[in-house]
C-alpha cells in the first residue's frame, strides 16, 4: 500500500494567450476525461479570461479545476480592462495564478501588487498560485536564493498566516520558462527547500501543508525526476499543458513518481 503524499500534489496548466473558445473547451474536456482516474493529485487547467466561464461550466461535476491567469484586487469601479477576483470566482474558477513572470516582465507587476492580488483572490474564495523566481542574470550573479526570498516575503506580505496556509507557491525560474531549459532537480530542490524553510520560520509546522510547485519547461519526460524531490509538490505547466496527451501524461508520470511506498 502506498501512502498519500503530503501535501497533496497539484498540477496546473497555464495556457497563456492561446486558442479560441472552442479550442479551449475541447482541450479542457479532453484533459478532464484523460485525468478522470487520477485520484492522488489535484489537477487544473488555466484558460484565458474569455473562455474561463464556459470551460468551468463544462468541467462542472468533474475533479478538474480551473485557474485564471491573473485577477484584479478591486471588485468594481473605473478600472477598464481589469477582471475582479470576485468575477473570476463567480465564473467558476477555483484558483488564480498571480505574479507570473510574464506579468512581472511585460505588465509591471511588483511583489506589492502580487500580494494585493493574492489577498483579493483569497477573499473571493479562490486559491492563489503565487509565482516567484529569479532571472538568469540574478542566478548567474549568485542571487537566486536572495531574490526568491525577497519575492516570497513581498508577495505574501499582506496575507495572514491562515491565508498563507491556503495558498500555493510556484517557483518558476524565469530562465526556464518556455525555453526548454529545465532546472535540474537539485537546482529546483535547493530553492524549494529554501522557500519551505522560510515558510517554516513564519508558520512552523503548518508550512508543511503549503504546496510549492515548480514551473519552467516541465514535460512528461522530466516531471518524474522533479517530483521525486522532497519539497517539489507539483508543477505549473505552460507548453506541455496545451495538448491533452502531453498534459495527461505529465500528470500521470508526476503522480506515479511521488507516490511513496
Ligand atoms: C509557465 O508559463 O508558467 C511555464 C512554466 O511555462 P513552460 O512550461 O512552457 O516553461
């Protein structure tokens, strides 16, 4: 008999700017059917805003969750173009990705705004997936641990301890996102362990409940070695979440690798 891993593994797709409404529905329903037998992990897909409500409706009653790729902290008002966390929850999402490096790089996201988004997500009943990670030049300068610690502190500054325990952290080294250059399991584990240690400083044993995902060129053929690491609790997946076969295979390989006997 194998023991369930704690915390429960979590695999989340991030579709970024991809696909029509009908592409989104067929990918989501395909993934739903392909992972229907996966009981030992939580799994979600991350469509664009336009497809969010329709995808959530199609997935109703299934175990496959829906994540938004962002979300704003105000609930209403003169904020043209923004989508409130409350609207995202109302559309049927369960998770909200916040602070993705592409939001930080192209849209001026800062740790402070990430923290506000995470807080609003929690207030709306969503689980925030809080993304942090260093750039290549920061890593080359030996600053990876310091950068990640600073981002973790800043992006969770507004959360109470109870809110932080309900959140998911995603370590996504910027140099590994969409590049095909995955962090080695040892590189990823070093940072994940440092994140866990910092969470333990704040939350003591409750820090063990928090899922710390790795993101950055995770594929079906490299997920197993990552998931064998002690502090890697799942993956945030871009490119490999865009076909049913690759995402379902990735989830199954990941679950198989982290099942402890
Ligand atoms: C991401 O977008 O969060 C990501 C990790 O992308 P990819 O898997 O394509 O590197």
